[in-house]
C-alpha cells in the first residue's frame, strides 16, 4: 500500500500536491484483491489524535493482467503540425490502446464503485505490483479526488470526465509515455518518470519527476501552463496557449531544453545548459537565480529579473532584445511587487501605506527604486524598508520616504544584504538608517528624524541614532554603514556616539564633513576630500 505523507502544504502521495487532506496525521488501511476477481474495497479512516478528520477514504486495488504492448504516448516526434513549425512540432494526439476484456471488466468495477460511494473526500486506486494499467476513464458522476498509483503501460491513457482532479503516481522502473484527456478542467498531478506526455487538461509535476521527451498540450488548449520537473537533456515543452507559461527546470544536472510557446509569454526558472525558445512577440522572462549557459531565441524578446546579463545568460543567439524588468508603481496594491521580483520600479505617484513593513525583502535579488519626486509615507510603526537575506537595493531620488509613527525607517538585517542610497529625502522616527547586519552605503540624500525634538542626543547635542548599527554586529564587522555623500540634520556621521567605544566615523576614506547651519539647526554634509 502506498502511504500519504504529511508536509507543510498538506498531504502528498510520494510527492507534493496542495492541501487536499489538511489535518490527517495517521493512516491505517488494508488493500486486498487478486487478478481475475472483482475489486475488493476495504475502508479506513484518517485520524488525528484518535478523532476522525473525515468519513471513509476508499482504497481500490485494480486487478489487471498485463495489457501487453502499450500504445504510443506523448506528443509525437517531428511528424507535422497544424500550425507553427510543421517540421518540428506535432500536436496530433496519440491513438489509445484498447483494453482487453479482463481490463474492461476491472475498469467497469472501478467506475461502479466510484459512482456508488458517498460521503468521502477522496478515492485511492492502487495497481498491484505485477499488473499494469492501460486505460482508465473517470466518469462525470465521480465526486471524489482520485489518487492513482502503481505501474502503467507505456502509452497509457487516463481520461477524467469528472469535476474533480487526480493525482497519478507512476512507479515503473523505466520511463513511460502517457496521455491525459477528458472533459475535466481540474488539474492532474503527475509523479514519476516520463518520456512523452500529451494532455488536453491542466497538469502539474514536481521536483524529482522527470521528462526526457516532449510535453505536448493539445493544440486547442488555451489555459495557463506551469510545469516543475527534472527535465532531461533534450526535453521539450510545446503549447499553442496564449495563457501564462512557467517552466521550472529543477534537475540536479544542467540540461538543455526547448520551449515552443509562440503565443505566450514564458517565465523560466532553474539552471539550464541550452534553452531554445519560441515565445510570443513579447517576452521570455528569466527569473532571479535562473541561468542559461546558451540561450537561442527563435522568436521573442528577453527580460531578466536583474541588471547584469551575464548573471542570467552566458551566450545569446537571437535578434530580440534583452532588458531588465521594469514596473510602474501607481498604487499601494502594486507596491507588493517591489518585495518579490527583481528589477526596476518607477514610482509614478505619491503612495501612503499603513503596513507595518512597507517593503520586506527576505530572499535574494537585485532591486532599483526610482522615487521620481514622489513621497512614500508609512503610517504605522516598524519599517518602511526591512531587508533580510541577501538582496541588493538601490534607491534613487529625488523624492521622499518617511514614516509617520514610532519606528525605524530602514532596517537592514541580512549579513549579505546591501542597500545603496543615491539620493532622496529620508525622514525616520527613532532611527532613519539601522544596520542589524549587512551594509548600507550612502552616496547622496538628505537624512532627518521627525521626532528630533525628543530623540536621544550625544554630549555635543547632536542626534545619537539617526544612523546606527547593532552594537555586537558593529564590533564583529557584520554591520556596516559607509557614507560617501549626503546631508545629515543634527547628526555628524564622522563623530557618532551610537556605537561601542564611540565616537566612531561612518564617513568613507577620502571624504570629509562640512558643517553648516540651516534654520538654526546644524547640518553635516559629506563631500570628497578634493572638494
């Protein structure tokens, strides 16, 4: 019997799919059945601390004889197409192999049991180790998510006409081809090793699932495509959809793949040796952390989630452009993109947010924010910008970022995080720039505290914590602030008493401070020694 294991998303049968049985901790059951006999169903309960979490979940063992020679599966090889490059891309569906009489009897028993079972959330079908499945049709009357596991014939066809999805775990030692079809719009999750896959419905896979041939979506399929798999060398994905296409190449080996999606924008993740891509007139998006040693663009342009092409592409062959990602940020709703996707962000109007953390960057990536003379106001406590992990952020003025409540304006936490400030005005409350770890480089800008009248002062009457590092991290050298320019109101960055054994200087070598007075307040400006 094949167990269902718990993971942080819910439960999985050997591999992950999202929270279908969200709380079960215990699995108890028994499967019985022999070839040439009716399917025997033995129910079992999912339990959590002794309390059933649902009614009965049925298990079916399919008693099937070896169907003999399997049909051809997958998307065919170079045999013509109804559109696109007819020499390379075939969208003709494979011809299914008929069931034997014994197989059809077993299939009928399964259908009768599926449609006759009530009060359950899922149905599990287990194929005996010495049998293979050739064809199975799930009828529209079925109201249960179906789990199918065991060995399938090469060229097996699974038809799902019900409104519920399926999970198919293929346990053959050798990879097979498979066809997924039917009227269902629900996703079929595939696990195992595959040569070719032909599908008329949405499918998903996961890390550890392999594809060595071609994944073909039916020519009239126009939904979204999202495939995560260990793509083997020479694998292909082909679809005529105009929906969104995402390919996650998760193999341990760096492999070469082909993507044929002439009507879609395609997002690429993972490491690849060579990628041959045909995409819509717009774009192939290469995500942060992805890299292609050699990219051949037959059609379309390229956008990278970063700024240095060599970080994403080794050799480029194609006539399309390569550009960094860029977004306009007109409202608070689109500000969320600034926390996850590397690229350039143009602030196009004033923004006010009540979030406790306006921009929280917790991973990696490269980000450029252009304030464009607009003001970003943070209404609540805590941080306008919080950086953990190892992102690199450049902020450009003119413009202003301020928080209107008690809290730090900028908090850099990750040891490898880097914040570069190239201008703009920054008004914090308590602290304006704070490095728990990581590095803050100031090249230009104006820096103030909104609560300057009540803030802590040093022996010279200057603000003590306008710029500040965590004491232990400063001493260990893991928190750094380097000042190459900018104006600091009532704070001398060359004489800071906020650090251990102070005063210390944040001013970079080759620069010095010029002191002046504006509206009765001291102002310290950092300039080059030659100025």
